[in-house]
């Protein structure tokens, strides 16, 4: 028996994968740059509306950010922007710099606007 691949289904999967990754990267950028207050509640529904998508890619993006320790899950209802641990945060920053080959003077996130670059 030969299984046929539906190209439109594959394209839909690629689009959904790209969507969650775009959402994850955007949220990760603002979290690392500390552009949102610690303790802010992140809910799937409002974020899905903001990004013009379903909750599925938002849920996946939030789950990945949770795995990174940037947000914490509360009572199965949403996520909260994590409070950095005073002992862990310097170590995480040092490891991130080492991983990407950055020295102490290079910022981890470029927060300049496009006009400043």
C-alpha cells in the first residue's frame, strides 16, 4: 500500500511550525531584554489574538519558553514572567555568552531600534 502525502497538509504544518517559532523568538527577545515586568501573566487566548493565530502555536511557544526558564507555569491556567534567581541568573548569562562566543562587553540582545543600527 502506497501512502500519499498531502502537499497542502505539509505546507500547513510548515506554516504552523514557523508561526510558533516566530512567536517564541519575539517573546524570548522581549523577555531577555526585560521589556516586560517580572510577574506579568501571559495567557494563550489574548496572545493568540495579538499574533492573529490559534492558541496552538502560542501554547507551543510558551511551553518552550517555560523549558528555558524564562516563564513559569501557574495552576495550569497560564504563565508568569519568571523572576530571575539571584544566584542562577549570572551563571545563565555567563553560559549564554560562552555558548555564542560573546565577550563581557557585547550585549546578549540588540535592543537598538532599526534607525539606530
